[in-house]
C-alpha cells in the first residue's frame, strides 16, 4: 500500500514509511547495518552461535 501511495517500488515505499513513522527505530536499524558492513570480515571468521550447539 505504501508503495502504491508513494508511487515507488515496494522496498522504497516501505523504507520511506518506516523512516517517517518510526525514525528512531529506522536509524537504529541503519546504524546496525553499518556496523555489520564495517565488521563483515571479522564476523565471517566465526561460526554462528547456534551452529556450535547442534
């Protein structure tokens, strides 16, 4: 619905809606994504915690 209303793709419409309706949550998600991108090599060196307990 946001995409149609804003005449944008589904992703762009949802992103715009999230950024406007909950800016603090949206900014926290973006901050988390930037942290993951900046540390991708270090993160990929270690197995996921769940895989260790299987």
